[in-house]
């Protein structure tokens, strides 16, 4: 993959002018990009975090605990969120960062080495591309794109501007998962012909929210960005944006993309040839637009003439367990349910998210971003297993310093492909038909309506550029 090639500093500088600075334009804002920084042993990597209410504050905490890293700036469109997070950073004894409301202004700061993007999904690709154009390395949360087309533009931007762009699928940095993949590739369960991704979470109704004015201190135009401008409601805002098509991708594109990425990795496949998804929004009558129950099947034509299958399931309510996923020590954890008088308590999973791989000699399960287990033979005898966590942050910093792009555990090319499967499944569901896909052109064959849906639309000036 092109983005795994280590480009030399000389080749990078050849793209600029003789002074070592090039010009880039971001939605009407023109600024100087700085030449490739060469890090000394004691130089700190200066990171800016965009979107700091939920996952983004986790980024702040994790970056702050990483040796040789400084959270130098934060960016959010909500003043109350900024105030709250700055207070929490002060209580933790963290240095006060520069503060921005507009991401474009942040990019003008030449002292920032990298940006960490944890905004709504529909901002991910555009911010990532802008950051690449501004000479910043990028850590972008999953999914890296809101539609299939823009994900490819982000991959191209990483290649064109020689940027380290890492996708927020941290399972690829987990020791337990890495060992599980190694065992699969070595034939632990024989020929792996199918993988299943599971995303079962108890998600209650979001109810119905009335139209109202945006909260004081919120720049709703910036928040909306590339999406169509629609009246503010609380169900279009914090977190519940996941369930609105203009801004989110449903649970397959939220929690599910982690499992999609791992399922695809273990199966050893890229983009599919055929996609079919059915589901719906069951039980609740509320503002949610995305399905809360969805089953998607993907078929892959392999170079040796064989086929492989990936099946992905999203469930939103009460569910069973499979292969111990979700139980204590294997997955998202479980809660104790008190027993009746004189009876012991029992464990009930709070979530059942993970992956299953099926082969000719057994099956493997992975869960919790750290663990794999195996069962072998017709009698399901326990086989090799391992639990070891991850440090995706250290991996990213190593590549920012070394410029050895091939060392990224979760390169943006892989993130794009896994996100593309999410978009294809959602498109099949929304159109109500099977899609036949050409992995080389990244186009649905003979279905312009599907291609239009996978291309997306943008509100000016927040337009994702075609990167060539």
C-alpha cells in the first residue's frame, strides 16, 4: 500500500518552494505548511484534539499520559464543553492548552504536529484531509468517513501530503488480537471460510425531541458543517447524532466498525463483491433514523477462485451470549444480578461485541480489544488463547517521530476499507436490495442510485475535495 511507504524528508521538501514552505487552501483559508519536522530525542510531539465532549476527552487523558506528548490545543464548537474540559485538565495538573472553536484556525498554528479527531462522523474525513493539507499527522476516530467516496479521498490525502494517518480501530494494536490473527494465519482452525461480527448492546429509546434554539455558546453552523442545515433538536446533537443519517452511520458505524475491522482482518479480505443487508428500527417509536437491528452479509471472491463470507449483526436490546463473549474477563464486562434468597448471583453481559471465525478445524472468538480464545475439533476442545491490551497512542507517536509509515498498526487504508463495508451495508439496507460491487473501481455495478448514496453531498463551504 502506498501509504505504508516511508517517504524521505528530501522527497517531501521537493513538493514545497525553495524556502521549505508550501501553500495550502482550506475552505477559503490559505496558510503556510511547515517543512517536515525532525524530532530530537527530547522533543515533545504537540497534539491538538478536536471534539472533546466524549471520546475526545478520553483522547486528552490518553495523550497526556503518553511520554513525550503534549496536548497543546483543543477544539470544540460548544463553549460549555470547553469550559468543563479545561477545568478537568486543570484539576489533573495538565498544562493549559490553546483553545479553538474553528478547526480551520487551529490548522494555522504551525507548532501543532498532529491532530486527534473525535468529532461527529460526518466531519472525520474533511478534518483529516484539511489536516494533511496543513502538514499535520492525523489520528482519526472510527469510522474515518461518513460515506465511501470521502474515505478514499482521505487515503489519497495521506499519500499525497506524506502524512501519518492512523484509524481509531485500536484492536489492531492489541497483543491478544495480534496473536489471534497470527494463529489464524498459521492454520490454527484450518481454512477460515467465514467470520461474524457481533454488536449487541442494550440501547434504550431516544424518544422524540422538539425543535428549539441551539444552546448558548454553541456554534451550530460549525457543528453542522458538511451536513444539511436543519433545525436544532437535542436528538440531532450530543451523542444521538449517531442515529441520524445526516451525521451518523448507526451502530454498525459506531461500535460495530471495530468488529467489522477485526472480522475482515481475520478473514483475510479487502472489499467485497456482493452485499445484502436487511433490518429495521424495532420496538421503539422515536426520532432514530438508522436501524437498531441489522444483519448484513458480504461475499468476497478470492484470487484462488474460492469465496469467503462475512456476516455482521447489530442488535439493540435483550440478547444472548455467544462463545463466552461479554462474560467476565472476555469482552465488555458483565454485571452481577442478585439471586433469590439463598441463591448465588449470576452474571449478565452488559454488551456482546466481538468476532467469531469459523474454519475446517474449529473456531476462534475475539473480544474486548485484548483477548482471543479458540475451540478445536468436533468436541470444541479449548485451544490456545491470549489476553493482552493495546497502546495505539505509542504506535502513532513512534511513526510521527520516525516517518516509517509501514509501522502504523491501523493505517488509514485499512480503516477506509472497513468503514466502506459499513457504508455498503447501510446502502443495501436503505435501498432494499443486494449490491454488486467492483473492488477495483469502488463502484456499485449498474446501480447509479447506490453510487450516489455512497458519494454523499456537502453544504458549502464544508466540501470534501477530490484529492488527485
